[in-house]
C-alpha cells in the first residue's frame, strides 16, 4: 500500500466531499470478521459498538454471508408491485417467533417508527373515533427514535431540531419513567404512547422497575396503544429476545430493525395485531425497497443465527459478567455504570473532561467504542463475543481509565 493511501488520505477525502453530519473517530476501517475490525493500515480492533446494535451476529457472519450471496445471484428486487417467495416466508417466520399476527416491512429504523406512527393515528381515527387530525401521541423526554422531520419534532434534544422547523404537531413529551406524568398527559385524543424500553442513545437510561408494565396497563385502561421501539434493544441485545420481556409485557405495536439485517442489509419491521396493521389498504403506505427478496432472505437467516447459536443467552450471561467487572473499577472519574445484557454504559463525572477523549484513547489500545451525550461511553459488543475477549477489553479499559484519571 502506498503512503498516500494511509488513514489520513481517506479522512481528508471524506472531509472534503462528505457532509459533516457525523463526528466519527479517525479510524478508517476496511475489513471485519466476528468481533474484530481492521483499518487500512492493518491495525486490529475489537468492535465495542456493533454498528449501534446492528451487528449483533458479528461482522460478516458466514451463514448470513452465504445466504446473501446465493440470493444475490437469484433475485434482489421486485418492488411491491409483485410478490416474492422470500418475503412471504419471512412474514410467517417473523410472526411465529414474535407472536404477532401481522408484519409490515420497511428499510431503516426511522422508517419503521414513521410507519408505527401512521398505524397508530389511523387506528385512532378509524377504531377509537378520534376527530380527524386531532390524534395525539405521547413520547418520552430524551427519546431517540430516528432523524426524520416528524420524529425530530418530538425530540427533546435541541441539537437534533435546530434549523429544521417547522415541526409536525400531535406529540406530547413526558419525563421518561414518570407514570404520573404519563397518566396526566392522556386525553380522549391520545392514540398511542411510544417508548424505548432502555434509552440507549440518551446514555443507557432505565425507567424505574415495573414502569413499562404499569404504563401498558394504563394504556389499556384508556384505550391507548403501547408502542415499543426495540430497534436498539431488541433481537437479543439485552439478554432476552426483546427487552420488554423483562417485564412480561407484549406491546400493541413493536418496532424492530438494525440487527434484523445481520449487519449486511437494512431491513426493519413493524409488528402488531391484525386489527391494527390490517387497517392499511393498497396505496395507503409503501416503499420501493421494502420486503425485497435480498433483505428478506438475509433477515430470515439473521433470526435463525440468533436463535440457533445461543446469542441471546450469551448476551445475558456475559452481560452480567461484564457489568460486574466494570462496576468493580475504582476510578474517581466514573459516576456510574449501568447496563443490561451487552448494552452497557459508563457515565463519567463532569471533571473527566468528556467521554470523547476516553474513546480516542481506547481506540489507540485497539478497542472501538463511541461517546454519547458528552459524558457517557457505550460498550456494545457483538453478541458472538466470548468471555476471554471481554477480559481482553477490560484490561484496556482499566488501563485507559487509570491513565486519564
């Protein structure tokens, strides 16, 4: 490799031509396998972000790769003007393992959330009898459900909204985990409540124990749909297939995505009962790429890998192990450690100087993670990780934290 094609060459190239809507670490990756990544200069890194939970099955999983390759040779796109065999099979398989009656496919997580919003509003007008254009949806403070104009309309993060108005009306924000505030916000025009079981982007924040189950009961009492955004927390990340299982509840609508595509292909889905998703009619919603045979084949295998290789159980066991190890760190710059399964966050004190410099130092040690909300570092490894790999990572975390203390 010539000197001009080192990491800085690609960083400069991207900075010149790419819109600066992200602030990535200056690591230029070119190859991945399992939990490992390599940059253009051959340096090896342990992935502790997993594409924000989109790579639960690990990078380039051979089973999913094989299915992708075989399907790519056969048929990749039909549009929704026609049917295809892979999507038909995925509908049955995804409903069978989730317990829902119907599924509506999309591509990205944000598209799926938008779809859930449309479904909830349609149900509110057609089934609950809310006056046209008066439906309200309750959301939580510090939520992160995507980046579309409608979704940022109900974000409480000023940076996500700045210079993007005017915003979509019809949303009411309540504090995350505050049951009394939720109850007070419900009106006859409330059609749904949407919530992340754990607020990952906000810093791995948990509601009080029992909140989700009580919120679901409150929604049932008031004829309000309970929508769970399991895009980051679902498909094994927290040690159960879906995080809502920890409180034994079944959402009226559940949104999934990210690792549904196994790290290979963007695919998301909205799951619900027939009385809700069955309200959609031909032409009322759609997407050219949704339900395409390539993405559907990948999703089918991605689900099988999670189930057959014990990745959900691995996340539960190793998540508990690693949480204890992180909690044992005696570092004064650590305010708190929290997590469930292999979704973990370390919150630093304001005196620590921000989480970014810790992530940069960890990258120098061969561990890739990312800061969120200034003072929190997320540790989110692929679910195929082993105990010895976590021990390897912990040594480097301990070293960096002591050096930067």
